[in-house]
C-alpha cells in the first residue's frame, strides 16, 4: 500500500489517510454498537436504548446525531403522538456491512490468539 500525500476532510478536520477518516466517521463509545444493531434493520430510539446496556440518553442521542450528520444513518420522524422516531442505515452506512463483518471476524480471532 502506498502512502498518499492527499488530505481528507470531515467536519472541518483534516486527515492524511482515508482509513483515519473512515475510523473518525464511526469512532465513538457507542457508534459501532449502534451500527451492529442497525445491520439487522430499522430500530426505534427506545429499542436502541434497551439493546445498548449502559448507554445514557444524552450519549445515545449524541452518537446517533453524529452518525446522522456524516450520512451513515438516517432518522425518520413520524407525525404521531407520542413521537415515533426510527433509525436505519443509509446506503453509505450499508457500505460498512462487509467492513464490520471483517472486523467482527478479526476480533474473534484476536480474542482466541492464545
């Protein structure tokens, strides 16, 4: 793999490597967990909250907002009372599916290394 002198931008930050840019887009304490859950289809906010043990409302909302801002997930609000909001992967987010599966496989092998 050759080293490029190109710069890659995301949210006003500059990265030297497209891998660094990619990791910055979905790094965060709960983002990978959110993505793994959404690989199985749409989820409402409450479902995500129940499925992610230990996440608080503020952090979940922040992580969802950041994933939405970079175009990895989309948020759909339904005009009903009480409010109904669903989250799902965008086409860009779906592009992470194979990478997440590879990372899962690598993590399994990494855990079994001894």
